C-alpha cells in the first residue's frame, strides 16, 4: 500500500480510547485523535472570518512590532493562522505532526490562492525536520496541551527555542485550565473559536487529564484527551528552557482577572 493511501485510510478511522478513556494520557495519541470526520466537521463549522474577527490583529501586531518576517507555525492544524499570516505579508512555514492536518491546511490554503510550505514534524524533534531559523514560532489553538509529560514539554519548548533567531519570539496559547481545575467548568469558558454550533464540554477533569467532548449539530461527537496546563507552570517552563521574558495576555488583553479569560496567550522573548 502506498504511503498516501495508507494515510487517507488511517484518516477515516474512528476515534478509539479503549475501555477506560480516562486512562489514555499519551503524548503520541494526537495523531489518532484528529480523525478526518472530526477535522472536516470542525472546519466546516468554524467560520474563519468569525475567528479572525474575534482575534482581531493581536498576533499580527505582536509580530510586527518585533520586526518579524519569517514565522514557523508549529501547530498548523487546518491552516487558519498560517493563511492569515501569509495574507498579512509574513513568510510562513507550516509544520504539524499530523499529515492529515497538513493535507487539509494545504487544501484550505489553495482554496484561498496560497501554496502553503508544509512540513510534517513532531515538536519533540522539530529541528531534525525543519531547516533554518525563524523570527517567530507560533503554537496556537490550545495545542501544547497535547503533551502529557514534562519531559516532552521541556523537549518541545527547547526545540521551539532553538528554531528561533537570537532575538526571536514564541507565541503559545492555552485554555485557562486553572479556572476549570480550581472553580469548575463554566459554560461561558467555551473555545473562543468554536462557533455557536459546537459544544465543547469537559467529561472528566483531574490534575492529569482534561477530557473534552465536542458535539456537532448532526449528533456526532468527538473527544480530545488533553493535559490541563496551569498558567504559572507553563511560564516557569518557558523561563527554565531559556526564554528571558514571558508576558501573558488573557483573551488578548494585558490586564484581566485570573479566572475570567477563556484563553491565555504567552509571548516569550528569547533575549
Ligand atoms: N493551531 C490550529 C488551530 O488553532 O486551529 C490547530 C490546533 S489543534 C487543537 C492542535 C494541533 O497540534 C493539531 O494539528 C495536532 O496535530 C498538533 N500537534 C499536537 N501535538 C503535536 C506534536 N507533538 N507535534 C506536532 N504537532 C502536534
């Protein structure tokens, strides 16, 4: 069987978490979780224009004010930020560990008149597969949450750090798990980019797992098992791997009351 046939057959698989889904706490699981049905639905329902409107020009401004030209999108997913940044004039390389996600991103880029430069790369071995140094690395859409142990997180952050030029910047976001762990889930804490038609609700949360169920209007349901990252912990890890300054925004605002934001956005400077 050719590689591409194999990849497309794999993409059509159902999600599978075995007898006890709460036991699945594995960094390598992400490639199985983003099955084709999930990704197609997600992209059909998320209005890219709506998502652009919600984010505004936050990322573009953070990058422009640092004179960024070359960006490495390490969690390309279906290509939303890669496309947005290309359209804003940045030179973008689009990486992801999931070949199926990259194929979808490429297709989405083509539909908007762009040819995405895609590279399949797992963050833990990023610099083995991605050549060159970048002014910025972005890891957005609550992606870092897929790493289930600290060694993988340190390794990934160290790889992001070394993919940057000496004065480069890493922008990485995460869901506000502190709020969920400390105060319980509040339905207003939805994915800001999920759209009204998708519900994203936690089925199980403990210190080592946040298992969310995504329900779609046609009745289909998909899951993601994620590690509930605490904000302070992520900032500390970034500093420990060498980032000199980390500023954290809450839902794109500089000032916020800790439990309120849905998302935190860390802007980490290398020097
Ligand atoms: N950034 C996109 C967005 O905002 O729409 C996609 C977000 S999606 C929640 C997470 C992405 O991270 C997926 O495309 C997944 O394949 C990728 N990913 C997760 N763990 C990874 C790893 N260890 N190495 C590379 N990519 C990974």
